[in-house]
C-alpha cells in the first residue's frame, strides 16, 4: 500500500517567517501534486511536479520533487496570513491509476 | 460558472436512512471521482469513473453505490447510513484517466445522528 506522509501536521507561525513542509514516501510516483484547501471548500491544485529533481516556483512558494520521485517539499518565503490553509500533497502511482493523498499540513500564519 | 458542483452542501440525517449526493462537472472531463475526508482531514479515494465506467472501487462498503448517468454526472447513493459515515464527501474530475490535475467540488458535509 502506497502511503504519503506529510510533516509537520500542524504549523503556526508569524507573518514574514519562512517554512518548509515535507511529503515523503517509500514508493515512486509518476508525478506529485500540491493542493491547498481552505475551510468549507475543496482542494485546489497549486502545482504538479513530474521530473525527479524538478523545482517549480509559484510567487513565494517553491516546490521540489526528490531525485528519486519519492518525496517532495514545499517552501514558503515570507509567509502571509493569506497562506493559511491545509496543504495536501498527492502522488500519482507509476501505473497512472490512482492518486494517493497525504494527510495534510495545516498552516496558520498570524498577522 | 461552477466547474464541479455538489448538492447538497450539508446533509444531516438519522442512522439507517438512505441518502444521495449529486455531482456535476461542466468541464467536459472524462473522469470523475468520489473522495471521503474524515475529521482528521485525510482524503481517501472511494470510487473513480472513466467515461461512465467504474475504474476504481476502494474497499468501500456495498452500502455505497455510485451511479454515472453520463460523463458529466456522478452521484453517490448511501444505504443504511451509519455513524461512521459522517464525513465530508468530495466529488472531483480530471480531463482524462490518469491526469495529474483533479478539480474538486465544494464538498458535502454528511452528519449521521
């Protein structure tokens, strides 16, 4: 059974701080996505990474896919209250059949 | 325009009842999904349909029966509701089977009393 473990589970920081969220697995994925979910809404895709070692930037967010395509990280620079939400990583298995979600990291950025 | 819509948004019902949740996507996607998100926010796949055909059925009790009358709709019927069925149910769609990006509906919060 493929599992994606996210850490930390919960993170509360001050506005302006930097943070990194991790997503780890013992399985190889063909691609990995990061979603953000706000209360009362469904997850919304932030980015997809496909190639091992790939780095993508979305404004203050930097996403990296591990060389072996088993892990990923999300780094936020100078966090803002608007970044508050649940961040979910999701891996698509190498057969392309299923998307496995991590349990999420709940981020709270205080003004 | 709402890409993936679900009704109802909230559903409160008694144990033993039968209820349905409806989902529609106007994106022209081939694949639709049902996910269950528990109180710990863990999002777990339940079913996946591709072109109206069931592709994935993840060890879900047979009290749960999805139905896809056409590619744009995937409804979820639940018989004999139990307390443990309380959760938020999300419908999602993707352009094709195996696509990286999934578009999620707003969720249906089901509370079984």
